[in-house]
């Protein structure tokens, strides 16, 4: 209880509990006593960030997105997208018939003994075997990533085989695959939700590419699992297309993320109530093949720790698996997992193995780095529950996300989040720290971490966040050293005038000392918009003069500065109003626009005339139907 309550007092971005929506409620499921955190306050404070972000204020957003459902016809798109790590371009890949599987997750960890695909509690296991459910229709490929195909060692010619759509819609088996669904729990909107699990995601297994890298393949929307609760295990095209686009766009932006191999239309209709208002409509179904180094989540550790008893041992087993497979440097030179080699404490009892502390600190640091990337590109996840947090620090589970257009620190794209705005843009760092705290708490309950270690984990997040944030904002401003005052003044202007987040940051590289301009450059003026009142133009001009003076006073060549800024401030990001149009086009059978959009998003830091229309914010008259989304998918 003490730990949960302390989270509400973390003052990142000058927020209080009411701002973040962190609810101070009894956590009855995880109510075992924990060592009290040392004073003053468990989470500490990122004081330098408070100074430069103290001007954030609470604002409001608009209303929901209208539905538009034309019919879907057959079409195929093949796209090339950027990658998060090099993929062998010149090596001929394998066929669908002989992909190399090495299913380490299922080999290392216990499976559910029952093989019943019906709603139930899955205990003493980390996953359950389950096959995709065919739709008995004719699926067809809408998009496929050549770069992701290379990452998993798949020959590009396989993307065009008729069997490709059948396999990656769940209508046909993939040779060598052993499908399963993961079991995990989580905190949802601050409350412990118990067992959750993969309700409509089915892992096919882990494939190994020619470089020896492992990648897990997962079908989202391929049918029911024991974790589907009252849902049908399916996914609609609109949400599937958005997930595919976001996965590949985020990779190109340099943000840690899961990837997407394919987007396949199933040919089957699905009934959904998009805004939970009783307006149920039939929508076209689709399946995304998600690809990741691991789909283990914070909630994978939380569920067995909450259940207690013999299931506490699963926390150690999953941790040992993740460390062995993804953090091998934490095991020492031989890579072997210890059985518990903690040194004896003063009372003679064995203290926790220090590798778990090192592991959690690195998870915290990776998570902090990813949150800063979100802030850098204006990304708002929308549903930062602990079951949507990757143990590798990747962005995972793209639901009602958005890339912010009009600058609003309090913006949340999720209609479900509107009452408390728990997952708003400015709240994401504090919420992710809360999630790290809940992960650490699971290790405390399992006896793998003590109170002091938990404090260290949380502190690691704070330190990593502060350092990464300062460095990212320094680069966005084109500075050799971060200037909190300059940044804070810019935030105050952006909060008041609400310019487009992406375009404003991108335009800053056009400002330079000795550019002959006393006020705004044409690029910055265009980004701010023509409706800016004269007194506001003067305020921005005054800041630009201060900015020029700071730039003039640093020893950094102009070309190097501009290159730094243009590599930190994207020119192109996915915009909701563009995707709404593309979804309508794809549903009517036209995929040419989607293909062109994906090609452009693969080069987000390049300026080009071709995609200039995609850089424009949503017109004022349609904002209210664009800025908000629901979890319906």
C-alpha cells in the first residue's frame, strides 16, 4: 500500500496525483507487506525536468471519430520499410516451408496441462497451446514488409505466394510452428485486473535468421483463446491497419518497437460497437502478424506474484528465461543462470541474487529511454497498462494511439481515458515509472528483490529519464548543451498557441544566427499557422531572437547543427486524419494510397514534395471527429 500510494507523488512535469490519474486505491491482490521505502519519498524528483516543464497546463480535447464502412475488395500491396537493426539484404531467405524455428520460450517455461480452448483461469503455466481459428473465407494480403521478411530470414518471393495470406491470417498452418497464447495479468487504469492474457493474439513460435537472431511471430486477430473473455478473438481492418502502420513507422523513426510482417484481410465480417454507444456495425476483419524479439510483458511477472503460493516460482523461471535469452550479460561469462547465489545477510539469511536487481534496473532504463523517444516524436500510446509494457522496452500493443498534432500536454487519444487522462502525453513518464514500480513489486513478493533494491530500480528510471530527456531535447533544439530556460520558454509558447507539434519542431532548424531575419523564418511562420495574432507573432519573434543568440554563442557548425536537428525532428509522422482516409480507401478496395504512405513513412526525416499533403494537420472542421479513438478493435 505504501509503495502504491507513493507513486502518486512523483512530480515529473509538475504533475500531482489528480493530473496523472494514478489512483490511490488499496491493491488487495498484492497486499503482502513490503519493506517501507526510505524517505523522503520513494520516487524522488527529476528537478531539472520540473524546471523546464513546469509550464505544462491542463487542456481539453475534442469528440469522437465517425464510422465509415465501404466494402472491401481484393488488392495487394508490397512495401519496404525501415528497420530497427540491420537485416541481411543480399542473403536469399528461406521459404515458408522451411523457416528455422527455435522455440526457446516454450522450451524454457511450463505449459498449461489442459488443452481446452475455452474461457478459464490458466494456472501453474506461462502459456497455453492453442491453434488459430480459420475463417473459411478467402484471405488476401494488403501489405507486407520486405524489411521484416529479411529480419526473420524469409525470402521476399514468399510474400507473393497464395499460401502467404492463408498462413498469416490463421487459415493455414505454418510448417514448424507450435502456436500458443501467453498468460499474464496487469494493472489497467491503476487497478489490478487479474488474469488477462493473449485474448486474440496467438504466437506461432520463434524463427531464427541467418545471423542467428531470434524473432517471435504472433498473429493478432486469428481467433479465440482461453483469455478472450467475452470477445471473439478477431480484429477489424481499421485497427489492424493502424497497428501495421504504427509498427513500421515507429521503427523508421528510431523508436524501440515491435514490428509488423503483414496485414491480411480475412474476407470475414466482424460486428463491433466502435464507441460503445449501442451502434453495432459490421466491419471487415483483418489479421496483423506482429514480430518481436520477445512478447514477455510486465504483467507476465505480475500474475504469478499476485496468485502467490507455489506460483511465485514462475516469477523466477520467467526472469531466468528473459535474462538468459535477452540479457545474457547479466549472467556472467558463461551465460548460465544461477540457482540462487545471493550472499548471506547479517541475519544469516540469503539475500536476493543481485542479477535480478541488475535486470530490473536495465529494464527501467530501457523503458525510460523509450518514453523519451515518445516525447521526442509526439507519440501518445493511449493504454499504458502494465500488460502493455514490454520487458525489453519496446513499444507494444498499438491500440487507440496517436501522434499529437495541436500541442496539448494533456492530450489523450483514448475515449476511455478522458475522465482522468491518466495516459495523457505529459503523464506517460510518470505512468511508466508506476509500471516499473509494479514490476519491481512482483519481484519483491517473489523474494527476488528487497525494499532497497526496489528503491534502486525506481531511482534508475528517474536518472535514465532525466539524462535521456535532456539529450533528446538538446538535439531537437540543435544545441551542444541543453538549455532548460530556452526549452521552458518554448513550451510556454506552444502551450498557449497550440501549433502543430511535428511541424513546429521541424521548422526550428530553419532559424540560424546571421540568417538576416529579425522575426520568424518562413518555415516557422508556416508551422505556427496564419491565424496567429500579431501579439503572439511578436512573442514568438522574441523567443526566436533569444534562440539565435544561444545558437550564435555555441561552437557548433551550422551544417552540423541542422543535421542534428533534422535527425531528431521528423518531417513526417502518421496522422489520424490521413489514416482515416486510407482506411476508407482500403475498405473500398484501393490500396495504392496505403502503399505510397508506407513508402513515405519509411523516410520520416527526409523532406519531399510528394508527401507534403500528409504533413498538414487535420483541418479545423474535422478535428472533433479525428483526435479521439476508442479501444474497440
